[in-house]
């Protein structure tokens, strides 16, 4: 962990943000659906750390709901160094040298730096800072100016704003000039310059002596004379040593080939553009770099997305990165240990929560499957957690059929967690302000003392309630055999008791309590519930249950039951059934 990083951002009355606050870390990924304010968040950071953006006139659109009578505020709190570290980084030394007087003046948290930017429609932007936890303007000093347009912040930080579009030509010109200007010219180089100048002069003379060039000069001069002006024109070349670097162009060369090729293709151009930004950042040692990457996935194959992003996210040198993305695939590859900032919109107001996600240890063996699906879920408003592929396949099919609004359908995700470890996923999604629900089996487990209500307990633990005591008397003297080798009669007994447990839980209000919190319990399990809803004949129900349980999701597509399960009639029965309220509630849920 770096000893310097931005740790908190608060924004008030700025563009689409009325009032948001969230924690940040060294490496941050900003996600959210379209038009929630990802670009506006990055722009707020630019305003604080770059005079180029602060010197642009404020517009009424910069104020929340165009309310120009109320100033906007952007507050950023930074961790300067770790008290426990003896050695401080070069970045920390930079900032400490710039704010020495401020730290000596105040008796606050000496490992903090707070910056507040205030924007007023009539008076423009003013900036304040301190090293305490106090945030009001009166508790902060105005940041000293440096020249006509900059202040001390601009002496400390450098914004590297990497756009989503290609600007390779412009960036190449800028970078090549920097490289040349920073070079020490050798005597050999000077001799080559003289040689080039001589060649250029000869070339200029030869070009200007061409009949075609003289003809251009003559014809335009003749036309010019008709205006009775007191001057004439002379056509000449602008070849010169100073223009050598301006005329340089980037080409590409394949390995083991001598030919060079024009830099065609948006993907290749963007990769080269990233390389130039990377060079520029790595050369910055006098100021602290703050890196903003907007939608790096544009024009890039997934492999290139991952490669480019890992270059920034896996380097200790880059300690303040904010990457906005629409790509679940990109998030999947870089999310472990990275701070995720999810911006959402509720009741037409932008909200934001952040959380650091690290895959729980017990799921490491399934990381590639689980984390990929989770990454996709993070971009949605509503997420239903299920145990397996069968539920996911059927529920997604139903949602596709029943929700015709494409945008609304895209807001809902069925997340298969491949098991019953709901809590870590549930808690994490909740932290990010996602409307999360779950559907789980009513599992029972036989212990030496009594029957354990595993399914009910699973939900209760997630919701933080205790229910076991309510079942002690009811479960007394009840026994089940839930081993794999259970007989037909033992299986029937287990299912009967499972249904009795469900009905008892329903009677004492536990089921309705769970459902109020959008946690749904099967009467038995997915297969039993499905068969009971789709079929009326008990014998046929048992056959379907046995068939589905043998191969789970794969058998959903077998011709034997596919038409029955996925028919319009069955879909309607499933949606209206009390055993599948999780789906009905998703379909009928009012859009926020």
C-alpha cells in the first residue's frame, strides 16, 4: 500500500450530483449504467487538480439542476503518509515540502491533507486547504496563488487524463517535442543538424525552380494584380530543421519484417496512445501523478483491455488511479483488491457507494467462474442470487419473455453463486447500493440431537435474526435421513418434513418476514417446487424431480420435459406461483 493516496471524495451541488460521498483507495474502478455521472465524477477530480479546467468559465449546467444561486463544492481528503512507516516515498516528500507551513500552523492530523474547491457562478472558483478533520471554509486556509492562473496545488499534482477516444497524432506531437526538448544535444547531433540544413536548402532551391511551382506562382500573381494591391506573392517551401519533428509520423513494423505500415485500426492506435501516456507518467518525478482512464475498453479486444489496465493497476508507481468502465470483462480481470465505486441513480438523484472487493478465501478454487458473473452483476440495479445453473437459466428465460422494455430488462441480473455461500455476495452487493435478493432451498440437515433447519438459518444469518428457538418444539421427535443412500420411503419422509417445516415457518410469520427483505425460501428445493407448479399428477412430478436432479441444468433442455417447463402456460404458472415470488416481484417491481 502506498503511503500517499486520495482516501475520500465528497461532491455537493455539482452537475448531476446533489450530495454524494464515498471512500477511495490507491486504485479505483468507477462503474455504473449510462448517464449516472461517471464522466462528471472524473471532471470533478480534474477541477481540483488541474488549472486548465479551473480556468474555463463556469456554466449554469455545472450546477445541480442549474441552480446557480447555490455554490458547488468538491472536497477531497488525502492520506499523506503512514505514521508507522519510517521511510516516506518520494511522493510524500514532495507534498510535505509544499505544505510545510500549513502543517506547522495547525495542530491537526498531520498525516492528512484536505482540499475544498468552491464554485460560484458569479465569482468563479476558489480553493482552500488544511490538515485537520474540519471541513468548513472558515476552518481552512485559501490556497496561495502561483502566478496569474495557478495555485500551490498545481505545483504538487499533475493530472494525466487519458481519453476514451484516439488522439494518437496530437499525443505523438506533444510527446516527441518533450523528448527532444529534454535531450542534451551532442556534438555529433549538432553536426548532423548542419548536414540536414544544407540538404534542406538544396532541396528547397530545387523545388522552387520546378516549372510547376513557377506556374503556380505566376497564375496566382496574375489574378492578384486584378485587385490593384501593392504586393505580390512568392510560392516557397517551408522545409526547415525545426519542422523535422512536426513532420514525423508513427508507423508500425511487424516482428521479423523490414516493411513499415501505416498505423491503421483503432485498437492499435489506442495501444500506442496508451504507451505514450505511460512514458509521460513515468517521466513525471517532480509532481504527483493522478491518472484518469475513461472507458479503456473502447476499440480494444479484451486481451488488450486487460494488458493495458494491468500495466497501470499492477504497478506500485501509480498510486492514484481512477478508471471508469462499462466492461464487466475488464472489471473481472482487475477487481480483486481494487476499490470499486458504483454510481447509481435513485429517484432521479445520483448516489454512490464504494467497497473494496476481495474474493473470499473459500471461493478461490471457483474464482474464474464466480468473479466473472459477479462483475456483470455489479452493472445492474437488481440482482437475484440463486444456488445453481438451473435457476439462472429458467429465471433469465422468464424475465426475457415477461419484460419487454430492453432497458429495464438490462437492469436485472441473475447471479449463480454455485452453492449456498450467499452472505459474502449479499453483503458486498448491499454495500454498493444494489437491490439484492436471494432464492434458496429449504435444506434440512440431520444432527445427533435434532434436525437443523439449514435453509431457514441461512437466510436468518444474512438478515441478522435468530429463529432456531421457534422450531425447537416443532422439530422434537422428528427424524430424517439425508444421506445419499436414502431409501424411497426415507426420501418421501424427508420431503414431507421439509414441507411441514415450510408451512410452520409460514404460519409463524417467518416466510413473510423473509420475503419483506426480498429473501425467498423454496418449499423444498428448486426441482420439487418446479414440478409441483408445472405438473398436477404426483407420479409425473416425482419422475420430473428425479430426472432433473440427476443432471440438474442440463436436463432442463432435454426434450422429455423442455416443452412442458418452457411453454407459455408453464411460464404463467411459475410467475403466479407462491413458490416463485422472487420472479414475480422482479417482473412487477416498480422501476426506481
